[in-house]
RNA sequence: GGCGACGUGGCCAAGUGGUAAGGCAGAGGUUUGCAAAACCUUCAUCACCGGUUCGACUCCGGUCGUCGCCUCCA
C-alpha cells in the first residue's frame, strides 16, 4: 500500500496485524444528495474489504456521517428546514444510494450528533494536556505550541509551518491566538449543546479523531479520505489525536484517493454537479462501479458519457461470453471452481488436452493469482480488471470452436467461474439472476415501480415466424420481423444450433 | 507564493532498469443469406532537454504543460 506520509509503498497489512485490519474512511457531510465523487471512496473500500477478506483478513470498517456542521445548518436555513431533520434525510438517502450501488454496509456509521459528550470529554483532555485554549466560548487548538513540542505539524501534508503563517489564506480571527489555530469547539447559542464552555458544537476535525479512535483504538491501520482532506482536515486530526493520546501513533497508513472530475473540473456539491442517483436512469450500477475501478485510486478520473459508453461496451463482451457459456452448458454447468480446477489440473487430464486447450487452461489456471497480485500491488483495480479480459478472449475462442470438446467446454466453464469469482470481489459481473435485483434496488431509490413486461413470449413467436420466412428465403420479410424483435428489447443471434434471443440492456 | 499529483498509441488506462497489459475506436480477414456475436491480423518507443548506466519510458536534474490543495469541497 502507498502511504501518504512516506510517499512510499509499504507491506500491508503488517504481519503482526493478522488477522484483523481496521479502517476508517472520512464520510459525508449530510446536507445534499451524494454525487459520484462521494461514491469513489465507498466503492473503492467495498472492493478493498472484499479483497482483504478473500486473502484471509477480518476487516473492521467504519465511516462517519458529519451531521453537525456549518453547511448543514446553512442549508437548513436556506430551505427553512430543521437542521437535524435535514441531516437525517440526507443520511437516509445516502444509505439508499450505497445500497443501490451494491456497497456492503460498514460495520458502523458513527454520527457526530451521537458523540457530543464524547467530543466534549476529548476536548477537555486536549486542554488539560495544554494544547488547546478557550476564547469567548470557543476552543482552539494551539498549533504553534503543539508544533514546538512535537515538531510534527505539517508532516502529513508536507507543509512548512513557518511559511504557512505568512502565505496562508486563513482569515485572521480575533479569538484565535494564531492564524493557524483551528476550532475544536465553536460557540453557538442557537444550534449548540451545553458544555463547560457554554452552548456550542464541535469543530469539523475533532469528530474524526474521536470517532476513529473510540471505535478502532488509539492506533489503527488505515485512515482514508479524498485527497482534498489531506490538509487541513487530516493534518488536524493527527494533531488532535496526538495531543490527546500523547503518543505519535494514530493511523498507520494514510490512503488518499483522487477526485472524480467532470468537464475538466472536479465534481463538488458547491460547484456544477449531479447526484449519483441521476446516473441510475442511464447506467446500471455495475457500469458505474466498473468506471470507478477502471483507474487507480491515486489518479483523478474523468467522468463523461463517452467513458461510460466505453465501459458498457467492454462489459458487453463479458456478458456475451457468459451468455454463450450458459447457452451451451445449460444444466451441465459446474458450479464449483475448485472441483473443476482439481479435475482439469491433474496430469492425466492435461495429457489428453489439445495444445490449444492446454494453452487456454494454463491461462485460466493462473488467472486468480495474477488477479490477486494486481490488487496486492497498491490495490491496482485497473490491472486486475484487465486480467478478466485476458481470459475472455481465449475462452471465447474455445467455446465458439466448431469442434468444441467436453474438455474445452469444461475449461470455458472454469473461465466463467473464475470471472464470477473475480466479480464477487469487484462487485461486478453478476449474472442475470442478480441483475434484476440490482435494477430493482436502483429503481427503489428513484421511486420507479418495477414493472417488467412479458415481451419474451412475443419475441419468441416472432422468432419462429422469422425462421419460417428464412426457410422460404424471404429474407426481406425475415429482416423486418427481426427489427420487430429488436424493438421488443432482444437481439437475435444465429448460432449453429439455431437462433437464440439475447435480452438487450 | 507554498505544497502535492500527473503528462504512455486516435481516445481511456496499467506497467517496468533490458526493447510497452487491457478497454474503446479504426483498418483488413474468417464465419454469416444479411446482420449480430465471436475469433484472427494490424495500429505507440512512453511531453521536451540534459545526466547516470553496458542499457531508461522506467533513476537524477532542468524545461514546458495539465490538474488539485493551501477557503469546514469526497
């Protein structure tokens, strides 16, 4: 894993941590619908967790909700709403989006509003330790003092504190001793809670220090968030946690992912943006997930309809392979990868394979290792994804061969199962049984009723008609019938075994 | 001004000190009544300039360019 602090790759998780790893991801401020950028973290960590579990770890994954915040309060004022209700609404909506995207729930979603007393206690300790002071009902973190004692402020974001004072754009505040100081607690008579310093509410950074360490311990394995949180948010979290615990061990690894950009700039709720759920109408959730996974997490990724169409098309190749495997194997499809690997992998079986079969088999056989190796390499999802396409080609060659043998059929079957297995980690490549459920999940978010018309029966009738016309060599008429079938949402494929219908997305 | 990331074929995107995965698009071909699907073939010397090295796209320095953060933006 790449660590932001060292800018180097480190072995992760450290062997001493086996078998449990602890992860904290900075979550969402709940004042609006989530946009696609907000989903990069959750999608990445959904895959990362599944991957860690696959290679034998137990994962404790926590991501928070910032439901007490300037932005929430401001939005509530603008819309004349109660701010805690507003926060609850968007928390709920966000969870629906996560579900629609097939993202496994975190182990815990702590909210700021449930941790006010904890935060007050936490701030007290920092004050007692001498790293914070009170000023007109506000509590500020004393950055210069902390830095003088520990010398670590700016370590994460590689900032020089002396230069920051002259160059930074933080506005001077009468209450602060120093420009760099930041609020741990803000006086707020209107939306505040009682505290030893009067009515107020937590500053932004304190919640994450408190909630991460409360549930994961003073020192935990990964702290993650988008790149823009590196400074000041994460830098301040480190300072708070160290000022609180007195030790220099907060997160072992800092993992920052890049932005999702759109039209040359970043997606942001404050700028031009769109809600992720708006995409559900146009793209199925796997397309969205595959798009996010199609670049490394440390690179920015540009969203556009063109990109999404490309993803969709590439995905269609896999679907077509699945379709062909299911069509040809039908009932005889073997469900266990291990059975097939054991059977096909024994020397006797190998001896009877043709050269072509042997070649494909060895590629399929080594797939899983390559796939996991890529993910092991700083979570290279794009590399892992490309492995899937690497076995689709040879497997397609096999299954479409006119002289397909039983062995060849089994090898193709194995390739199919390997891809399903990879998909279970990536949250992709569900076969048709699950497709309907996902559509339903997305539709629930959109409030669309799940009406599925029975067009298949009709299409089948038309297909028979087309066959008859073809037999009479009335090709024009046959093509017209085919057009009708396409209108019903099916493709017609003429296979050596006769025509078949394939539902179009 | 400070800090950070990045610049790989028409587009997107991995990767590596020893001559560049994968996807999309393009061209040609096999198959097909046609189409669809599939397969085969074909398409780059890695922004530029220096340096280190037997050898660099990969390491170092510089130049140019793009983007982000420094504003409670994921």
